[in-house]
C-alpha cells in the first residue's frame, strides 16, 4: 500500500496561485502514475491531472490546460500541482492519487490522499 500526504491548499482570490504537494511513502515501487482529482459536494470526483512516473509525461483535463502544471521529484517521491489563474469554479477538495495504471478514471487508483481544500474567492 502507498501512503499519500498532501499539503498546500488554502484560500486565494480569483487570478491567484497555489501549489499543491503530495509525497508518497510505502510500496512506491509499484506506482506508475500519480495525479490529482477534485471533488465538490454533491458531485463525483473529477480528473484534474496525472503524470507518468517513468517518463514524466503530463496529462491534463481540458478545463485546466494552460493554467495548471504537474511536475514530480522522483528522489523525493513527490508530485506537485502548480495552479495559476485560479477561478471560483476551481474551488474543491483536491485529492492526490497513485496507482499502477495511469488513467483519468478514479476507480483505477488504489491509493488516495486525505484531500486538501482549495477555495477561490471572487
């Protein structure tokens, strides 16, 4: 099992920036992808971004392209999500994920962080 610890959420005004961090520990040798989902009350979790652990290739949801950047530090087993030009509709709980299979489907990830709240005020 892989344990994930997130940090970096908070309150920011529209147009501002935040950087989320997620550090993995445990059986990370089985991890091939890490990424981020988000969820607002009453809605399903939605894919935000993921990164291939071997190649570093990033994938993004259309609604964050050009604004968010995912990156990783293999030596620290840490993935980052730099969020720029934040909008009120980006308000959600953001979850870090890790799994053997890179995917945009939440059910394909077997390790989830506790979630970090991001609130963007207008």
